[in-house]
């Protein structure tokens, strides 16, 4: 029996499907308020609970051999940034403590490339470049750095049997919320992105990230981190690929980040009252200063990890968004 947190989310649901396809029995820890559309029709045992509820964690761990901790609060803006830190750090701490008490055999912890430094020359970063928490931009990035360091400390000091995976920027089907990158795809397909900033990111199909989780369980070394990425892509090239796939004209106006900050401040002011995450955020603009390029060479070498071309991931994302009413 395998326990997974975040099973109803974007990456978590993809991991669930991979586990079921491989013949595993899966138990999902789900908050009572979480939407469960991504799990419809799947043979998953659901345990209601919360990472902040120790009793529910004990119930979820009963009879568990392996744990996938995929759950995270992935937002670039929140009215209460401390909520992001609480979920991602203290939730991780509580789950790892429960796993140790239950004597689980192995844990795959889903971190993020947000915990790694970007190279100043724009070259691809690897696992040897951990970010200092004091240098992290925004609550999400800070929380993931602190949580990853926490897991590493528990591995070293308490023999926590955890392998760390660092997905880059997953895209593809079942992005219900959607994620910040999924929102870019939706807005671009709808023709609501007349301009863009000069930045870059590493795009990967969410199903390849999920497959990488299973490889980490089978082949990963305890205490090691593995980047699960795809291809490095300039944002302008990503938007041109979206335009090609949808028959639209790509945006031609590339704006300096400084000109967009006033829009982001205004959007966040409105969001404070509506409590809806704005499309443009000051954190996102600050992060866009660096090209977030990464290499998965270590995972390819040690785990036999592979990722498909990013164009296929964009096409699958567009098809899913269109089929589920996001593109009207």
C-alpha cells in the first residue's frame, strides 16, 4: 500500500495514475474541502485528513510501505503568505514525523527546482546549486527551500528514508486550478497576452514528472535530489508554439519587467480584497529576472528518466483545457 498526499492536484493525480498503472494499491490523504475531479473513476482508497492533523496522519499511515509527499501550496501570491509557509514547511515536518513513527520503507518527497540557484550566465542549473533560504524570492520559493532543507536534515540525523525529486515546470492535462504556467497557456490561447517579458523556463510534461517519481522510488538514492525536467524554453518561444498549435498570431511586444510592476502592484491590491490570485504578480516578475533553465542529466543517468518534447506537453495541455471549458 502506498500513501500519497496531494493526490487530487495536478502532479499528484498524475502520480496516482502511474502508480495504478504499475499495479500498486494507493491510499490518498485528501482534505475534506479538496476537489476530487482528478480522482473520479480511479480505484483509490481515500482517507480524509490534513497535514496539520496528527490523528489523520496516523490513520493514513496505517499499513503503509511507501509514501509520496506531493502536496504543496503552489501560489505566487496569497493574502496571507504565512499560510503557504505553514503548509509547505510544517505540513512536511508533520508528515515526515508520522512516516518515521510508522516505519515506512521509503519516501519520495516532491520538492521543486525553486530550491536551486539560477546560473547568472543563463546556463542550465543542476542539483549542486542549492539556494539559501535568505535568497529565496517570495513565500512559495522560501517555503520549498526550507522544507527541502528540513527533509535533508531528517535524512542525515534521523535516518529518514527519503529521496527528493525537483520537478521543473510541469504542464499538461488535469491542471484543474490551473497552475501559474497553466494560466499562461489559457490566456495565450484566448488571445489575452499581447506582450511578454524576456525570461525562460524549463517545460516538462506532467506525466513524465509522474513517471520520474516512480523511478525515484525504485532507483533513487536516499538523501539525493533529482531534477525532473524537460526542455529549456524562452517564454517568447513557448508563446509562439502555442500560437502555432492554435492558429493564432503570437504576441510580438516584449516589455521590460519594470514597466509591468505597476500593473502587478495594482493587480495584487485588487486580489487582496477578492482573495483571487492575480495573473501578474510582483513575485513572478522578480523571478522572471533569471532564466530558469535546468538539466535532468543526473536523473537520466541514475534513474533512466526521460522526457518528451515540450511541444507535446503544450498540445496536451491545450486539448485538456479546451475539453474542460477553460477555452471559451
